[in-house]
């Protein structure tokens, strides 16, 4: 019960913060949107590209471009947990979308790796990536994700993948709602920033102490 009230208080506080920001000068709002993003000069070559799940199509398109430029010989991704809608075949599974995009943009199927098991969060993707990197003795890996997700993703990845022999980089895919216009003046921008802000707060509250030894929680049986 205490945890539920704490979560409710957090959400209300975030709502107040967002509403306060909307009344503040544009520079402060722009600063907050930029704080969600992480931009860095990308290395010319890495051992593998790892697509983080979310906006499957644009992230896969960006990864395909990097692959075709010779940045990496492999494109890797995890598989999301399935739900009844996916099982009915009404919508494609996210990994299936990414693989289709990669193949149509010239990435050979033999160069695409879909890791076994399923994930439900960026934290679980970090754990899966850590295990794969250790198993395959990878020395450098570039994660591909949307720009609005890149800051939180790098924060959690750097906590889980801590080997001194591993070089991590982050390829941020530009996000129209943040990059082409002030995010607070569009519905897409407001929803995107609010959602990512809530997730950042959640990760800071509940995952800030995670380390390289963390394991995935066992799945509940339905």
C-alpha cells in the first residue's frame, strides 16, 4: 500500500512539474527535451549493432544504414514478450518488423541475430545484451535507439555493461517531435516527453542501484 501511494505521489508530482514547465519560458522547456537525448560522435567500426525495442521501423532503418556503411558486421536485437493481440496475428511483432526492414534495406538474414528469450523493458534488454556480449566475447557494441530514449538507455546500459574491455556507444535516431519543432507545441511532443519523463523518474527511483550482477526477474505463469 505504501508503495502504491508513493507511486501515485510521484505521478502527481510529475504532472505538476510538467504543467509548471508549460508555463515557463521556452528555453527551459527546450533544455528539458534536450536532457532526454544523448548525442555523441560515433565510432567508425564496432563489433555489433544492437537495436533497442520501441520504434522498430525507424531504429531498424538507422541500423541498416550503419550496417551498409560498414560500421558493424552484425545487427542484434532481443525479442519482446508476446501478448494475445500478437498471437492472433492482428499486428506484427516488433522484432518481425525490424527484421523485415533490415532485410529490405540490404542486411543479409545471416547478419541478423534475434536473441532467445523475451524482454519487457530497457533494463531487461541491457541484461540480455550483457550476457550475449560476454558469451560472444564482443569488445565493442553500438546501441541504436530513438533520441528521446537515448539518455535513459545509456544510463541503464552503463550500469549493467561495466566490463572495462567493452566499449559502448549510442546511436541516437532523430525524433521529429523533438528535433523539428518545440516539443511542447505539439500533441506528439507532449505525450512523448511526458511518458519518457515518467520512465526516467521510475528508473531513478527503482533501478538506480542496479549493477552488473543483476538478473531478470522470473516470469509469472499465466
